[in-house]
C-alpha cells in the first residue's frame, strides 16, 4: 500500500482536537434533528451527538463494517456526563467498536 493511500485511510492524526462539539456550549448550539451530528475520528469510525430535541443529547459511536454497513451505538448522555465535554471513556469505546 502506498504511503499516500495509507495516510488517507488512517484518518486524521488528531481527530479530537478539531471536533466541533467538545463543550456543552457547542452541544447546546446544535439544532435538534433526527440524524446525529457526526465527527470523523479514524478510518471508518465516527463519534457524534444525537440531539432529537432541545433538552436531550446522547454521545453516539458509528463504525463502517466489512459489508459497507454502519453499526451505531449510543454511548450515554452528552449534556449531563462530564458537563457535556467528550469523555475519554466514550472515545475509548468508539475506537474499540468492531
């Protein structure tokens, strides 16, 4: 595999530093919608916030599996746990999902 292709598939070097919803203020500004707001972490792995209404928000992990389908899992509350910031435990779970 070429270095360029490997770098592209490996994903961003620091996927958390540029996450647009790290703080509770950023999460609260997200407009409620049916689909989660997702952020690319690693190749085939995303973390996101699902805001179905103005009062609730949950951390969500999503991975792309071998047959090109996504598996999505709720990781827990996004606004109450850790004062809304991205908890390290949720990141570890999102990275380990297979």
